[in-house]
C-alpha cells in the first residue's frame, strides 16, 4: 500500500530543518546586496560588476570545491570551514565602510567559500533520502518558507535601523545552521535521522545505544523485516560481511519517460549478486538451513536473526587485495569524469538548458524592479509586495515534488519550468499599454514559483541519476554552477547591455525567444534518448 503524502511529509525532519536554517542565512544577505551597495554610494556600473561577481565565482569554484569534497571525502569539513569564513567576510564589511576594493575583495571571498555549500547539502539530502529521493521537494520546501519569512523580517528591520544589520543577521543564522549541521553528526542527531520524525525521536532520546556490535558479525531482527521473515525451510542466511563493490555505470540515460539507466540498476545488480552468492568463491558463501538443520543448531543460532560472517583469515587477505584493486580500477579520475560529461550529449543539452534558465532567472531578478520603477512608476510598497507572490507557488510544487516526479517525470517537469518562464516573459509585454495597472504584476509573478520549483527539483534529480557512483556532489556542483553561476552571470551582463541600448520590452522578448529555443532543443534531445524511440529505431534497423 502506498505511503500517504502527509505521512511522507512528516518524515526526514532533520533535512527540513537543515534547509530552513541554510536558506535563512542566505535570505539575510543576497536579496539585499543591491540595497547595501547603493547605500555605500557606489555607481550603477560598479554595482553591476559586483552583483555579477557572485554567480561568476560560483560557476568557477563550485565544481572545484565539489570535486575536492568528493575525491577526499571531506564534505563536512568543507561546509563547516567555508561557512565560518563566509561569516567573517561579511562581518568585515561593516568596518570596511565604502572602500570599493575592500567590498570587492570581501564579497569575492564570500562567493568563493559559499559556492560549494548548496550542492553539498543537496547531495547530502539526496543520499539520506535514498529510495525516497523524489521527496527532495518536500525538504526543499522549508528552504522556500524560510527564505520568504526571514527576508520579509530582515527588510522590516533594516528599514528602521542600519543596512549593516544584514551582516550580523547572516552570521546569526549561519551559526544556527552550523550548530544543527554538527548536531546531525552526533549520537542524538543520528537517532533523529533514523526515526525520521520528532515523535519517534522523543521516544528514542532516552534509550541506550546498543553496545554489543561486533566487527565481523551483524545481527538483524527478522520480525521487523517487512517481508515477514523466512519460510520454514529457509530459516537462516549467512552472507559475507565484506561490502560488494559496485561497478560504475558507463551508460547514464534518462528518457523522456524517465527510464533511468544509471545507479538505480546497480542496486538491482547488487541484490541479484547477494541472492546468488552461493555460487561465488573467495568472499564467502550462502547457506540455507532447513528447519531440520535449524533444530540441531538451535542453541547456536537464533531463528529470528541473520548472521553475517567472514571466511578464514588466509582468504581474507587475498579478498582484501582483490577488492582494493577493483576499487582502484573503478575510481574515476578527474579527466575521466569531465570526459564522461562532455561525451554525453544528453547531459550536455541538459546543462545548456539549465544555463539558459539561469540566465532567464537572472534577467528577471535583476531588471524587473528597474523596469517597474522606470516605466510604470511603481512604489516601493508594490515592489516589496511582489516577493510573497514569487514564493507562494513554490510551496505546493515542492510539497508535491515526489508525486510530480513520479506522475509527470523529470523531463516533463523541466519542460513545464521552461514554459512558465516563457509565459512570464510574454505577459510582461502587456505593460506596453499605458492603461494597464502596475498591480497586474502580482499574479504574473506567481509563475516564478512554478518555473523555479519544477526546474530546480527536477534538475537535482536529473543530476543525481546521471552521476557515477561517488560523484553525486560533483554533478550537483556543475548543475548549480551553470544555473546559479554561469547562466546568472551571462544574464546580468547581456541583460544590462540590451536594457541600456534597446529597451526592457526588447530584453523580455529576446529572452523569451532564447528560452523557447532551449525548450525545443531539450525536448527533441530527450525524445531521441527515450526508450520508445530507441525501440522504434531498433525495429527499423531490423527491418
């Protein structure tokens, strides 16, 4: 019986808090960077360069940081160290004052160290969700809630006090985020992750952690096994305790029907290997004891347990060396990972589409308020009122993210995001008529939530499925770098040039054409790699 939406939403509480605190820190600074720079009396050209600095550096440093984290397994250290450095960089902006060089250097430092945090957290969430990876949207939903609430409160605070409070508030929320992130690695944090809900966590918090664990033997209660235990003639299974090294998939394809030929197949292969392990030698053996044999060994084995044991010491040494050699062979080098991406047309088209969507997001985010104020003479109250409308539609799309990914699919979700961006850009052209009120911008801005939530949620899932084993964070870093980095940087530079030399309407129309081209190319590519098209191609070849 399928799990209800409400019951699945109650699970993975720790991941929801993780996104809430992380987004709270981001919302204290990034939405208000333009106000901060303008308050320092910098020229618009300098403001444009500085705002372009963050996505540009993110594009360059995010894959580098993510690759280092994956290669050396230091994701936790990177998050903790980089978060602390980002706090120091922003706090130093307070005594720096209006020194342009100091502002440029400190914001550049902030951009460098914060670039890997989002992809590492996304990768961590996907790994902890495991088979529930499609529940990513329900966790990310709390980031959107936090962003909207905290940004609104910060705006009220700095309107009454100094804009420098954004640095202090960022440091406060970053400390809260780090405390919770580190707590996740403790014994009680592990209990919270295992229970998946606060109610169960309260019951377990006073329980003692089992201390009878052994290095070579692991015991699992079959009564709690969802399969209901074994049949009478199959009471005991003994399998090797050594981990089975997975092979890295050389063919990562996601069809338009979201037939993922990647790491999910490796899990099925591993299960088949374990089920047929009695025919393998060197690592151990599979023993099925009948009920008669189990009676004879009742004093030695518990019929409600699975005992995991190893072979003799002489075979252990040989097995260990063989396993190490296989791990060395299967570990990809940086050159192989980049080659894998560059030689995969489906992945390259996906990254191109994400860069264009990032460009579209940046153009709207940077120049919409300028357009509303210059052309429609919108008030500051109206500009602020658009923020809740941009976030409100993210909530249902993130909440029902799993259901949307299962019913609609990754490919179609990305297509929907493209269409929402295109429709949003086209609707801006209604303001060419002077009789149209500026308040019509509010319902139009609800399309932002549709576009961002669908593209971001599906993009994270797509990147995770396409990534080789052990390089999930690296692929998330590339996706984040192209969407929030390179795409945003191109949008800021290109959008500013077109806005200055042409007009805002010309910019929106040009952007709509580019996004439409991206949608067409992405759709055709996914259809070409779809399972149905490959089957049709095979039939035509046979004929």
